[in-house]
């Protein structure tokens, strides 16, 4: 990778792990799912879904600056540089909250429809639009980034969420998780342009304008599908680790970074070769990532750890660090819960010395 200056130490917060150098790992709150970066202001903004808040982080000192309340369960966050505003999609409030990025003050709250469950955002800064993917409604709400008004709705499919924008062609791509598809639409006229079938569970989509490619993270099968932006045709599929849910592209288009939520790692992918070159161990349950174009550092929001991992020189391979969950080797805590079918109270004592599976459902 080229174009980055040598990394600068960040003071006492900086540490060196056996794998990659970690410039900082500040605690930001419960369930950080997404991160946006303002390189000029030297700030990152993290949406904490379980705290119903956005946290601003100083990128030089790796410390939080302010915390602002938004709606319930903010999952994505985008920054509109011309206005200096942050937008969050608040899944359980059916709203998009707009904040002043400098102070965290609330500007307004925009309703996107009843029982919509907005879980994804896209941004077309040239056309001054923010797109909100409504998972339960299967639609995309279009917001004027300057007037902060809803100006239209694009029909999508069930599970509509993450939205990538090809600014050069004026196209939007909405990932429909339940329908295993992408909805393609014109970001200017808002006219639907077609449907692209992809693999099961498309959780995130991002565009690479340099390579003229589109990437779709398949969270159910641990893959990233690569498509041509020019034609929409699939090119190939890249294997990564478990449950990829977040991605970002380097400014030169040469690297794709994939957050593997189920593995606690980030896969670094050479976009020219279409292959994974190495993995970076981060916190638990990484949700999304962004690059700081000034320092070249990778910022990863860890939903399971409540932290923001700041990685120096992520394009360089590092030694793999073994991971052991803190619960491994510990006794299962005792608990009692009513049976969902009969209402009878069941306890962990019933399964002592037996093998069994506990199934956890995650809303993401």
C-alpha cells in the first residue's frame, strides 16, 4: 500500500501486540456497530447500538470526546462533510437522528415509517442525499441531506439494509438480507433499475470506485462476493472467516478490509488478486471498520467488547495472535428459565455432565 506517511505514536495509549501494533483501544460504550471518520478534524464517530448513543473519539489521543443520545438501537452512522452532520439509523425507533458532528447536539429526528426497522445507511454527497434501508419494510427512504426532509421512497425487498453508492454512475445498491439480493436504483431519479441475486445473508455492501467493483459480505457462509460496477455481473467469491458483517476499502482501492464478527478478526484482501493476504485480531464481535486516510490506521468497532480498535499499518501481515474467550474453562453459571412451550421452569442442573447446544439469536 502506498500514499500513507509513517505512523505516529499516540502517547501512553499506544501498545504493541505480538501481531499488529495497536495505537489505542478506547472503550466507547455498549454494542458499537459502526464508525465514521473525519480526517480533517481528527475524529471518529461510533454508533453504540446498546447505549442508544454516538461517541466522538479523538484520533490523536485515542480518547472519547463526547457522547450524544440518539434513537433506540443506532446501527449505522454516516458523516456528511459539507454540513458537518452525522446521521444514524435508529432501528427500534424507526427514525434517522441528525447530530452536529462538532458538538454532538441534536439537529433533528426524521421518521422513516412505522415498523420499518431502519438498519442501513448510504450516502451520495454529490447529489446531497442520504439513503436509509428499512429492514422490516423492505424499502429505502431517501432524505435530502441539506433540507433534512424525506423526498422519496425506493421499493426494495425484505431485509433491506446496507446501501452502497456508485457516485460516478449515480447508482445505489441496497443489500436485502432476507431476499438474498441487491436492489439497484438511480440515486438521482430514485427509479428502480433492477435486482441482482447474490448469496444468502448479504449483510454489507461497499463500492470500490478505483477498481470499479462492488463487494457484498455474505454473513451466513463466510464469503465476500465481488461484482463489476459497470455491468453488475458477479466476478468471483472470496473466502474469509465467520460471519463477515462490515467492510471498508482503502483510498487507493488496493485493499478491502472485512470484519469477521464470529471470529474477532479483520480479513485483509488484495483486491487486484481477489485473495485474502492476512488477518488482524481485534476485539470481540467486530461490526464495521473505516480507514483514517491521514495515518493509514484501521478503526474497528467491536460490538462484543465495547471498544474501538485502532490498528497501525493494517496492510502489513502480522503474527496471528491466539484468541481464547474468557469464558472458556469456567463453570456454567446456574440459571432457571421457563420452558417456551410448557411454561415449566427448567434449570441447568438438568443438563449436568451432558453435551448440549445453546442457541443465541442476534438481531443483526
